[in-house]
C-alpha cells in the first residue's frame, strides 16, 4: 500500500500542474509574424512647457521589434515565422514616448527619471480579419546617482522588454 501511494505521489509530482496560457488561444493559431514596429511619435511638436523639445531615442522601434520577437519565443504559445506562413500578424505603432523628471535633489538637480512608452497594436489573421485592436503603455524609472543608478539605455531596454511582455500577454491571455 505504501509503495502505491509513493508511486501516485511521484507521478503527480512529475506531471506538474499543467498551467499554460496556450488554452486561451484559438487552437488554429500556432504562428505569428511580428511586423517591424513603426515609430509615429511627433517629436517636433512642442508639447513640453518652457519650450523644451521632446527627444526620443534613435531606432527605439527596432529595439521594440526585437523585444517582441524575443518575448513570443520566451512565451512559447505562438511561434514567430515569416509573413506568408503566419496565422496571425501583429502590427505595432509607438504613439508616444516621454521622459519626465521624477525626483530632484535639494539643489534642484534631476535625480531620477521616468520614461513612458505608449503604443497601439493590431492582431489580424492571415486573411486580414482583425482579432484585437488595443492600446497599451509601459513605464520604467531610472536613477542618475546612488546605488540604483543606471544608464538611460539600460532603462530603455527594460522598458521595451516590459512593453513586449504586456503586448504578448494581452494577445495570449485573453481572460
């Protein structure tokens, strides 16, 4: 009797819980094509006060595209493929990027920034039927000094990874 209980427990242990987000996807969708992200930020608009111009990191759309491809590979629910073989096509547009001062020192020098990206994405079938059309945002903070200090480029990498995670989860976890 004791050996039967041990055997059943070991089978249950090695079987795992079986959690997967794959069950929320239509089973006919197995592949995805990620189109290059489009940067539609109008950085020439003067939207900041005091005449400060907005800046956006160069080629941020390429960083976002690569982060999306990497996130789909990590998630495993959909395999990334070329355009003719894809069941789903993801089109993403960066609509806004901001870098705002978050914290100042006592002598009014900037100590910490928050960067934010807003984007819109469309998921369509290979026949052109739109499955999802949504907007999301992601933000990241980075300090310029102290033990949490890091470069803006490192913060942008984290920001793009977070944005990609949010987008992929929005597609595969429709619940």
